[in-house]
């Protein structure tokens, strides 16, 4: 399946899905295909998607607000978040915590960088990636073959040192290590940098999964 046919799979309230259903996504997210095995046949279908998921920090959604949080906080948050398996979380590259919007936030001036400016930077980054992988039959950092992506995303000495330290401190999986490099390469592309540096690795690491609330 080409990137032109890449779909977006949006799952709201992620922990509310059955765990078996969520874990069945692990293979498609890794390989871009889904396999159906029967007694007389084994068939694979294209299933390349961009997974976008949303969830509250806990079931009531008010963790951190003493006036609204339930009586089980913070234990309820730990129980809620651990409904999602570690292997599935390891396949999600960007974890972003979004704070609740207050009434005061609604009257703030618009951001200095609008959607058109962001879109232009993304288009430029895509062009860089398309040119980089022209001989490899890939179009983005995400779908580049492993060895090719690893060579393109090789960080400088400071970045390598930071990633090694983070990998050891967090017991990062080999999958997480490789995915962090791809994200760092994309961040560098958005910044127009030829080489992945420490600042790009640091930002990529900031998006990795946080430890569950305890």
C-alpha cells in the first residue's frame, strides 16, 4: 500500500477498548499488514495506518484537580493507564500530554506561527525525505528500510551519548531505540538540519512514553 492510501485510525478513550483488541494492533502497526490464518489458508491484507489515540489520565478525567478528582486518586490513574500494554505503547512514537483549556486560555492571542507556516515546514521536510530515500524506494523516515534509516538518522557524538544514556536509564527496547532515532531524524528535517544533533535526540526522547502514575 502506498503512502497515498495511508489511512488514519483514531481511537478515542483508548483504555476503554478491550485489551485483546488493542494488542491485535501490534502486528499491523509494526508491519503495515494484517494476517488472517484459517485451517486451509493464510492471507495478508494491507493495513498501513497512522494511529492517533486519545485518553484521559484516569476514568473520571480530573487527576491533579483536588476539587474534582475521585476518592481513589491517584491509584485510579495507575489502574486506568495500565490497561494499555507496554508493547503497544512502545509502538506509539509520540506521547503528548495536553493540559485542560481554561477560560483564560480562550482569550489569548493566536499563536505567532499559523497552520500555513507549519504546513510549509512539513512539506519541506517531506521533500527532504523523499529525495533522501529516492534510491531506497521509500518516501519518509517512517517507511525507510531499517539499515537505510539508521544511517540517515545517525546522530552526532553528543546525540549518540545522550541516547545511549537514556536507553540505559529507561531500559529502552531495541524497537524504542530505533523509533527514537527516526523521530529525531524527522525533527532535524523540520529544522532544516543535515545531521541529527543532541537537541533533536532530546526532543525525540521527550515524546517517549512516561512511566505510569503510581
